[in-house]
């Protein structure tokens, strides 16, 4: 009986292979960003040439960040992404502030941006050449988001299979933009690249916003860190997946932007509500009804990847005792973190209804890149504190140092670029301080006292701070869900 119980234990299974990890990264990076960000990058960089430099710089910065996260993923064996890395390296306060900002600002705004892009491109073939009505765009955006929520609540396997299939669709959508653009460029259509580096149009204090738009398009290189415990052979597959996927996306994005500018002039890109649709209208009219649908499916895949990974953040935070225990529960039959998947439903709905793509993008980018910079700073701290720890993958020290400095500098500069949205994001982060000290810190202090009271009864093999608890025995069951929250101090057992 004991053996049967062990075999039937409920936990998140290792179902993410190298191919699925690669698909998760490609599917998360190639989404709405490359189809909406060119306008934001060009607007804030001032010229075609500088916008291409921003795109390449964002890709290089993404490589540095991906390498840092690959090392963190081999050093720290828990799922949870930014949250768990900050918790394990910098402590509980900054990790809770990230969780607070992630729930109230970063994730719902990011999901709203992608959902709105999905709705806009899905309706373009029906209203072209006119713009789709805003209420209709928002309604279709919400329907798409709810479909992804339902899928992630139903099955991990089907979510991963859909992500793999949509990754192929994303690459096909990019190919349909790249190929005609490169053909026209080869025929000598270079007029839109004349005077590409116009210094008079460059405004330095707007560059952080250009980087925010570019990095939004590349964002997703960190997604495997959220599902680390579900990866097959993570020590090998994490570095391999992130390196191959990021390089693939950089090449694809650079060629896509060159194709945009070959067909569309600077003014055309700035005036377009949907750059990919404007491109097809000008270059390849026979595909006018195909490409928007492919772009919409690309956004759908990005939504799927975002929900898939964010639910794991809440699951891990609940297991660590910094989020309500309900969200550490897994559906007994589906093996999905159902409460964590459904939590974002009201906030995303509200932001889709009242938000605008570019304001939302600046709003959440501040908090996202602040905490990503802190996570890579944590890698430097972790190396200093644990020089004896062997890591199967290690990057040169200048990589995390450079990435951290650039992230924090860009975050600081953004206060001059967009003070209103950045101040709102900063206020949301700071509002987590009283919550932490009034609720979380007090609970954790009680747990520490319990830990010391029962220290003599603990076995020598009690899990360390950097080792995930894999408890094969259920703690409690309610409503078809099973709680997986014996936290690392085992105070709730």
C-alpha cells in the first residue's frame, strides 16, 4: 500500500522535454512584440538606423540575461523564475516585493498588452482597410484570454503541445514577412534606408522607452526558469534551450525589421496601428487575410506561455509561505495548479477594458526590468557567498555585472522618459512594504520560532534553503485539489 501511495503522489510532473522547452521559449518570445513594438522602438529612437541598433542591442542584452538565468537555473533547483532567484539570493523582502508587483502590475499589464494585440490582429481581415472598433477588439481579446485560461486549467500536456504547434506558426508568420522584404531589398529597394542615422531626431531621454519596447519583444527568454522542476534533464536542457532560442529570435527579429523598413517608410510605420498588416497590404496583398490570423495565433501562443509560467510562480510563492496556501494546490486528476491559473482573471479583464497597449507597456516594463536586474545581481551575490558550489553551467563574471548595470541604469533613466506611468509602477512596488511587514514578516517570524522549538526533533537531512522539498505525502485535500505546501521549515505539516 505504501508503495502504491508513493506512485500515486500528486505533484507537477517532469513533462517538459528539450523540444517543449525550446517551443516554450520561442512561443513566449515571438508573440505580439515583433508585430507591435517596431512602432514604439522607432518612435522613441528617432530614426530607422538607431531603431535597428536598439533591436540588436536588445537582442544582445537578452543573450546576457538568458545566460545569467541559465546559470541560476542550474544553481537553484526550484521553479519560480525571478521570484525564487531573488528569494534564494537576496532574501524574502525583495522577493515579496517582486511578487506583489508581478501580481498587481507586471503580469496583468503584460497579459493585457498581448491580449489586445491578439484581438486587433484577429479582427483586421474583417475591417481592413479601416481600423477595427475598439470595443470589438477588447471583446475578442478577452475571449482569447479566457480560452487560454481554460486550456491551462484543463491539461499541462495539451498546453505544452499547443505551445509547440504555435511555435511553428510563429516562425511561419515571420517567414512570410522576411521573404518578400528580402526579395525587394535584393532588387535594390533601399530608399527607406537613406539617411538612416538622423541625429537630429534622436532624443536621448526617450531611449529607455525604446529599449522597453524592444525588450518587451524579446521577453520570454526567462520562461524555462519558471518551470524548472518540470524540466527533463534541466542541467543540460536549460542552457541549450535558451542559447539556441535567443539566437534564433535575434536573427529573425533583425531580418523582420529590415523587411518592415524595406517596404514601409518611417512615417508609414509610425502611422500604422498594426505594422504587420500594413506591411502585407503594401508588399503581398494576396496574403492580406492570412498573415493577421497567423499573427493573432502567435499572440495566442504567447498568452499560453505566460499563463503557463506565471501560475508556477504563484504555486512556488505559496509553497514558500509568501502567498495564500490555496494557490499551492494542484488538481488531483488534471495535475494543474488550478487556483494559481485562475487568479489573474479579474485583473487582466480590468486592464484590457480600460488600458492602451503602449501606456501599459511602459507601465509594467519598469517593474519587470528592475527585478530582473535584481535577480542577476543575486547571481553575483550567490557566487560570492557560495564559491564552493559547483555549477554545471557558468558564465564569465562580466556578463551578469554588465546586464545588471544596464538594467538598473535603464530603469533609473525611465523616470525622465515617462514619469507618470513609471511613478505608478514604482508606487505599486513600494506599497508592498507595509503588507510584507504587517503580514508576511510576522508569519515567517512565527515559523522561525516553531523551527527552533522543534529543531532537536528534525532529522539531519532537513532540506536546505536552496533545495526544493519534494514531499510524496499529501498534506490536505479539498474540492478536488491537493495541497503541496509543506514549506521548507515544515511548519505546516
